[in-house]
């Protein structure tokens, strides 16, 4: 019989497979064909829902033994990323403000996700996966798509910079 920790780790790893297949077949071709601002707006729209990460702080939704070092970092990192993504969307008509916010929400978002993986490892989150309660779906289903879209956003940012005409 598999331990809950092993099942959680399998879920974490395999969570990327269907999203990468879906992303490669359906999302990535569309994002690449869009104008840079529209592609980034689509990615920001997905990330604007990260305010939902605050759910890690609600007793009863997560178990009482969920490490506070994991829950707080994950909750506030998601919240900050979501707010920055919303600001980017609100200021899309002002490129001078939109583009720095796109970079900001992607940087904060990647630091949040990498930090969550780090804290989860250090605090043995797989061994306490049951404490995630209803939030179990977040790292297994939602986080892989978030990480994939952060990578795509950075790639698209770099690509759009390469294709801009040089200024004198």
C-alpha cells in the first residue's frame, strides 16, 4: 500500500503532465499567435485568481497541524501575486505601468511557488498532506498551470524584447 506522502508526491509530479500536454496542444499556440499585450493579459487573468491562496489561513479548511510556515508563505505569496496581476489588468491601457506589473507579478509568483516547494520540502508537507484538507487540489491541480504560465510569460517577454526595434 502506498503512503499518503508517496501519493502526494506522485500527484505533485503528475500534475504537470496533463497541463503540459494541454498547454502544448491548445494554449501555447494561441498565446504565441497573440499580440504580446494580449498574451500577457490572458496570463494575468489566470493569475488574478490567486487571491484564493488566502484559504490556506482558514482553520477548518486546512487542518490544525498544517505548518504555519508553509501556510502563511503560500497564502500571502499567492495574495500578492493575485493583486499584482489584477493591477496589471486594470492598467493594461497604460503600457508604461502594465509591463512593469507583468514582470512584478511573474517574479513574485515564481518566488512564491518555488518558496512553497522549498517550505513544503523542509516542513515535510507530503507527510502531512492530509492537513491540506480542501486545499489539496491547489498544489496538485492549480500550481502546475501557474508555474507553466509563469515560464511562458517570461519567454514571451524575452521574445517581445528581441523583436522590438532598437532605439537610438
